[in-house]
């Protein structure tokens, strides 16, 4: 079976610095894969080359067996890749609901004239977009619904902003979700919640998920497979236990994380 | 269900429902209540009132001057809502905007005047303007693919500069393939600084628009159409995408929005509105001049958008009305005095925080007392400083002439030493006000207000047609200090 996402020998350099060095990576349908590695290992760069922010210098990226290298980011999103950002990038001065509705742009059609004339088709589409947004926001229980719909995104707490980013990515109707450190900056309770949520995303919504995470409890809790990067090179791949006990991974984390991983 | 159980077992720590109780900060005072009431009015009613209320103007007056002011105001409203598309909706700093106004006006002059001998009907010219204006809008929007913020601003400003240079020097301009035709024209392609006059009145399939009232309603209909179109657009997926790219262009692109295309669309939409407005304006004036395409017009339009609240359609239109009418009122010295003193009086409540009427009354009293005291002292030390007669013509100038300092033998043409000194002192005082806070600011306000009145009576009032932009600028500074988001705009947060 063709994997949903496949990276073949992807290399990316910034000047003399090789950030990704022949990285191979596959994510199969319905799989949750975690990408780990110390700071500066090239994890976010992997997301950036997949989503088209950077073009890889070498190698190929396949979505459902089709190369997406060189496509502009918005087209890659339309083909079924949506992501969240490590440094939150919400539309802060738009309402919570609008943030999610905006992401439906790629799979909706009403153009300039139909929007100006408010044709019946356009109005139907608008209602569908609104329903979609409410449905995606309801995924997070009571946190982002009701009075929250019409609040500006900047009024949300940090944890709720992370949730809103996930809801927004969901509204783009992706096949594969790329989550960049979804638990960063969350307290232990929220971290536990996000762990359950990622599982729920696959079970109920059927997404394939590639996630970057530093919190090893989260990685352990969610991953089917773990891929470890260091200095742009893939150093280990396998189940959480396999990767966590891999000597090269322990070395990469300079022992501190390795202590935690052994427990 | 497990879901409900989990909800109950989660501790309340980290749950932030308190935000709901805080909500947005409630505004106080009369202005706050007025804005709150305005916020409750449905959008449709707001926009309708912006068309219906102006529509009554020709019913109330048939005075040519007032009608002309009304037409100019509607033209400004059209231009302001058009500028708001790129600037307010999409957040693109477009300084070339006014060129499109000139483009529409000159295109009408080319196709419907004795200058070229072409006498096309209005619908055809409007169609030509719409098509070429869109194309030009796309072209000028292209730099926005790679440039943002001030970089984009400077590039588009050059476009405006190039366009107005072409208009001024168009009498010597040659176009490929049209050399012979242009050589035949009297005064070259654009007739240079003289402009082109004797344009046809608009000809709608044989029905010629000749009266000011007709042009007023034509402009108003155009405004109504633009308003409805932009309101629908703002609430559609395209409007949302514009806001998204204004907020966070990278995230917008990665959420499936074609950011580059949306930028061009914003530029072109605004450009078409400006170009069509230019066409209507040219036909109404019967002449076009390069001076209507300059940076002053651009700044005035930006003032309207910013004063009204960038991004808020109704606000921007109201901003256009306020500034257009204020600029017109400031043209004649007697009106200007009233505008000046009313604005001065309004400064007080805007600067008094928290709002207390006792404090305002105290300040007014202090300012009046301060004035009489200073006058008494100056009169004793330097009698020439108070012996002058008022230069202004309004009754209010007579009233204040026994309160402010007026140098003897002052003439409208040459500012007196007193006037010049007061002017410099006023600038220093205003700058001082911006760094002072709290009680010190209130105390410093008293001499500043008095100085402002002295400067007005000694220097500005006889030349109000020239100095009106100074007054407008001062008004804007005061207003924006009190309310940075504009009259009806929403507070925007940059970084949280």
C-alpha cells in the first residue's frame, strides 16, 4: 500500500549548514509517527519542506505517491496536508470561529462575483463553512465553543491557542496532520489531555498524524513509531522503546533526556 | 459517558473561563455609550443610513456650493472605502492609490472631450475604465508579492509619483504607434499642468447629466453599490482570507489561501473603485488637472481611513464625511474659528482620564483665569501686546479678543513677533504634553490651550484656507492619542 506521506533522501542546506541530510521518512495511512531530536536537529525544517515553505535541495516528497516538491504551500494544503506551528501563528484579531472558517478556503469555491452578489450557492457554502468550524471547535469539548466563538483569538489562553491551531488545521480537511510541539508550554494536566486528544484525532476523525514533540510522556503515549533526528540525519527509527534505548539517541540528548527515557 | 467523567475529574487549574467574566473593557462616558449603541445597530441599518441620510441633501438645499461640497464628500467616501480594501481589509500599505483616481479621470478626458475629439457614451467609458483599471491594479499590486509594510509603501508611492510626473509632463509625451495622432492634439496627450477642460457631460444612452443634483445621485448610487459589494465581500471567504493574510500571511498561505492572488485581488478591487470614482468626478467637474493626483489627496484619504477605523466600512465612510466637511468648513475664516474652538473644547474631555466633569470644569475655569491673568500681566509690561484688533471674522473671535494676546497693528499678511513666538512656544508645549502624564499633564494643558488660542488669533485665522491642514493634523493627533483604533475601529493586538 502506498504510504500517505513519503520523504526520499530529502536534503536541505542553508548556506554552508546542512539542516537535513538525506532524510527518508514514511507515514502510512492511519499511523501516528513522532519526530524527536534535540533542539536544532531539523524537525521543524522537515515540516517546512513538506508544506512547501522551503524547497528541498535534493530528494523527493510524495503525497499518496505523487510528488509535491515545488508546489506552492496553499496547493499542498489543498492536496491534504495541514499543520500547526511551534511558535503559534493564529489570526489573532479574528474571532475564534473565523480563524477556523478561514482555513476552509482551500476546499470552498465562491469567487469574487458570487461573494459580492451573495448567490444562493455562496450562501449555502457559507453556512457549510460555519457548521464545519463549529464541528471542529466542538472537538475540544467545552473549551472553544459557545461564547468563545465570537471572541478574538488573542483573548485565549496559551493552551487554548494551541487547541485552536489544531482546530484550524482540521478545517483545511487534511489527510495528514502535522503537529509541531502540540504540548509545548502546557501544564501537566493539559499535556495529559493533549495526549488523549491526539489519539482521539486518529480514532474519531481518521487523520494520519506526524507530530514533533519534546515531552517523552506524550511521545510514549501516542506513537506507533518514533523517528529520531540529530543534526539533520535520521539516527533511529522504530517503536518508542527501541528508539528511547538506542545509544545514538541517548548520546544525542546528552544524557539528560536519556535518564528520563530509561525510567 | 467517559467524556463527562473526565470533565469532572479535571481540576479547575489551567481552565480559563474567567475570561468570559472579564470580557472586553467597557467604555465609559458619553462617547463610549454612543459607540455602544452604534454597535448594537444591525450592519444593514448602519450602511443604509450612510446612503439614505446623504440622499436627503439635495431635497434640503439646492445651493450650488453646498451641493458641490456634498458631491466632493461622496467622492471622498467612495475613495475612502476603496482604499480601505487594501489597507483596512488586507493590511497592505498602498500609497499609489490616488493614481487610480487620476487614471479614471484622465481616461474619461481622453474618451469624452473635445481634446481628442472622441465623444464616447458614459457606459462605454466606464467599461473601459473598469477593465484597464483592473489590469493596472493587478500590475501595481505585483510588488506586494515580495514586499510588505514600509517596503511596499515606498514602491507604490513611486508609482504615484511616476503617474503624476507623466500627467504634468504629458504635453511632451509620445506613445509608440500613436505619434501622429498625439502630434495632432493641442497641448500634447495630457496638456501638462494646464489639465484638460471642456469634458463632455456624462451621456447615458442619450440622456445627458448636467445638473449637480444628477451627479450627486450618480455618485451616491456608485457609493451604495460599492458599500454593498464590499460589505458582502468582507463577510465572505475572500474577506476572511484578506483578514487572515493581514494577520499572519505565512499561516494564511499554509492554511490553503493563495496569498499572492488575494493581494492582487485586494489591490485591483480598490483600484477599480478609485478609477470609476475618478471618471464620475471628471465628468462632474468638466475638467481634469494633475493637481488632483497628489500626495495631499493621498494623505487626506489615509486620514479618513485611519480616523474612521481601518477595516470598518461604516467607520471609514464616516471618517470621510467628517474630514471632508471639516476641510471645507476650515476654508472660510469665520467657519474655521468655530471649528477650531469647538475642537479645542473637545480636546479637554478626550484628555481627562478617568472622566470626571468636575475636573473638566476646573480645567476650563483654570484656562479662562490663566488667560486673563497673562493678559493683565502683558498689558502692564508691554501694552502693544494686547492692543490689537481681532483678525478673524467670526463672532467668537470678537469674544476671545479680550482674552487672548493680540499685538497692535497686526495685519493678516505678516505674522507678528508675538504670533511667531507663540507658535514656537505652542509646538514646544504640545511636545511637552506628549511626555507628561497624570496630574502634570492636566496642569500643562492649561497654558497649552491658551497658547493655541493665541496662535490661532494671531497667525492662523486670516490664512485658514492655507493652514487648514495644520488644524486637521492637530485634530488627528489629539484624536488618535485618545483613541488609536479610530472612531469605530476595533482595537487590534499586535503581539500577545
